[in-house]
């Protein structure tokens, strides 16, 4: 089929973000599970993503990599799922989607790896300080709503995934706003369905002894 949707992933990867987004759309897709160091680095997949990383999707002739881009693409490709605000109301949607892909990802990764930006270099790092990023993120998810307003969007899939993982890995602070926001998201049917599918895939790959 010209418009077949193929999802390239590994259940122990950021592919879980894309899986959640796919389940939110409700569309049919085919999953190809790749392994680190082997099929992810094979010529067939490098033709899809030269970085040799997952997730990626192929929708007909269109290839999209990077989890944030996949979320944004799927929201536009399947407007019936209502996962993006109207075009004239997308300021907060784009802002927080790419805030998570940029400052949050960088600040949390650096902190988790033990890298501290020297005080006199904070203006050059882009995100400033870890504390500034956490304060801005807290503001985005406070108030009982979602990052783009009072309804769930693709931006929440991406922002929420970072917060959920951060809470689990203790790489972000356990602030009440983060925990409350994450609790709203994990109550969604699509999140539960996506998680069950990835957990089942992981169990198949690593059966109990």
C-alpha cells in the first residue's frame, strides 16, 4: 500500500514515545523491531535513518525520524485524531514540544551523566541551568491542564514522556506539578495500550529464566 505506515522501534528506547503517539492517532501501522548494534546498523535500516537509531516511521514515501518530529508529523497527517491545535493557536504547542526536545533533553541528560556547566559558561549552553529548565517546565504543566491549553495534544505525548521517564529514573525532581501532570497522562487508554504492547515485546525478547 502506498500509504502504509511502518514503525521502526525497540521496546527499550524512545520508540515508546512514538508508539504512544501512534496509539493516540488510532491508525493502523506495522511494527519492525530492531536490535542495537545489529539490525539498527544494517544497510537496510541506515537507508531509513543514517543515524542507526530508533524510532523512525515510514508513511508511504515519507520518512520521519526523531520522536518530537514523529509526534508533530502524525498529528498533522491524521487530523481526525485532533492531536494538534488549529494552525493559528499553535504557539504554546510548538513552544513546549520543542522546549522538551531541546533544553529539557539536554539539561536532563547532562545532569544524569554528571556534567555540570561551569557558571561562567551558562550563557553559552542554550538552556542556562538545570534549575531554570525545571522551573519553566513546572510552569508549563501546572494548573491541571495540558501544555497547549485545556486539551491533550501531541505535545503532551512528548513532554509527558520526558517527565514520566525523569520521575522514574530520578533524573528530574519529584515536584507535585510533575507528578500530577504525569498521573493525568497515564490514565489515557492510548498510553496504557502502547505500554502493554511494548512491555509484551520486551518480555518476548527477554523471557524469564
